[in-house]
C-alpha cells in the first residue's frame, strides 16, 4: 500500500455562545497544515489530499484547495499533492485545466487530479438554484475535455457540449506529467466507485464503515474496470484509496483521550454545519453539545446511520502503534492501494498531530512498505488485460 494524508481544515469549535471564530483562526490552521505537510514529506508519506468546500463554515474553510497546494509545492520535495477534490460542478473546464497544469508545473510533476461534484448546497449559490441538481452531469461532461486540454501540446481543438462551448484555444500552462496528471473521482456512494472503475479513474472512498465495506468497494471497482473499455482521460489511473479517521499516540488510552469528541464534531459539522449557508451564523458547537448532552449521537437524517457509525466506526485507526498496525493489516487484506489518514479535527492539538505523524511513519508503516512488492504484483495482474495507456503513481 501507499499512504497519504487528508486535509480540509477541520475547523475547531467556535467559542461557546459566539457566532464566529477568533481573528486569525484560519491563518493559524493554514500555517499548522503546511507545517504538518512539510514534516510528513520529510517522514516519507506518499500523498497528501486537500478538500474544497464552500459555505460550510463549521466543517471546512478550504474554499480553494489549489491555493494551499501551491503553497505546499514550495515546502515539499517528494510527497504527491492532490485535490481531494476539485469541484467540477461549477468550474469552467478551461479554468480547471489551467489550475491543474499550474499545480503540476509548480510541484515538478507531483500533482494528482481528484475531482467530484460537491454538494448542491455548495454550488447552487454559485451557479444558480435552477442548476442545483446538475452537478453530476456537468462533471461528467467536463472531465474528458479537461483531460484533453491537459494533454494538448499546442492548440486544443475545442468542443461543444450541453453546458459549455470552448473554441480552439492554446491552453497554458502545460502540465509536466504526460498525457495528464493521474485522474481520481471521489464519492461516498457505491455508484461512484463503480463509475470510477468504468472510467479508469482512481476511486477515493471512505473507510469509516469498516474493512468489509472497503473490500466490497475494491471488488466492485476492479469488476467495473475489467468490464469497461472506455476512459474518462487520455490515460487511465486504476486504483482505490480509502480514507480513515486516524490518531496514533503512545498508548490506546492516550489516543482515545486526545481524540475525545473531535471526530463526532467533525462529522456533525459536515452533515449539519454543511447546510449553514445563510447568515447570521449559528454556533454548531453549542448545538452539538446540547445534542450530546441528551445522550444522542447526532443522526444524519431519516434512513441514515448515526454519526457515531462514522466517527467511532470500525474503519477508524485510533490507538497505540501496535493497535493501529493490527487494524491496518485488516485493510491491507482488502487490496486497497492507498490508506489516507484524516487527523485534523475538532480540538486535537497541532503538537499531537505532529507526534501522531511521526509514530505512524516510524512505528506503524514500515512493515507495510516492506510488503508493497506483493501488492504491486497483484496490481499488475489486475491491469494486465487493459489496452489503455496507464499513468498511475500507485
């Protein structure tokens, strides 16, 4: 397996009773994020992924993941940097291609291009309420054209689609990776995993629901990949990456204490605070405490599991190095290509995240890296029948 990190500036709670954060909170979190990524690069982590979210104040303040990636390119040397994701529901394809190529050039060819729809509550205020349900069709139209734009050496011939018309243009900057950076598709639903496999894009999936869920995703991904003869891009990037809430400390008790309610608040902010578009803002932290005080685990809605299914799910990696190694071996058996660790959440301290990164790199991951050759042979067998050009860094 390969190993990555995920960042979406998991915002700390607002001060009790306040409708906003203290001045400088964003700047501090951005600075801590870059310090952690620079440390992770030195420790040998393979990838880092950055979210894009809009109008979700109690969850994420990364409205422009490309800006933080640009900053990270100048503070790292080897780690690969990916959008996890760039929204294509409201972004013009030429702008998307220009941003992706610029990041690839700034990073010296280390950019991974992850895309997705975003939520209707995020893009409806940008492109209009009447288009709120058109995120997926827009993305499906844009992805193959963006790939062609990135692959064009001179004049891009243009295209006419349902949502955009682009004349013949010379799109610059040019990406370093040819024909284009590896393409990834994110999605919480199983249908997204199948779509990614059929299109030859890497699949970014969640692992909080446990090993069996990830195993099912891996199996359905490769079944779709083997059955398909099409590709979203000029080249394919076959593979699955699973995201897990993670924190490693010297002991299980210390890891659990450090996490506290951070992961529950992380998902409460996502599912409740993510719909806090209008002003004045509410204090979602106060709501969360009141809900927890009633002994409830913040249900996501009718027919949905409680937040605890994600925040305290069997797929989370929290504990001592020994405990996390044991849990990670279960994921290794699913043949997922990458585990991605989410650590920045709630009130978890920066110093503790830095220690967790070091414990992961030094005391957890070496045994899995030693077995990566076995996984690479398995991957090669899965890809062997494909006639498409492959440009994967997995």
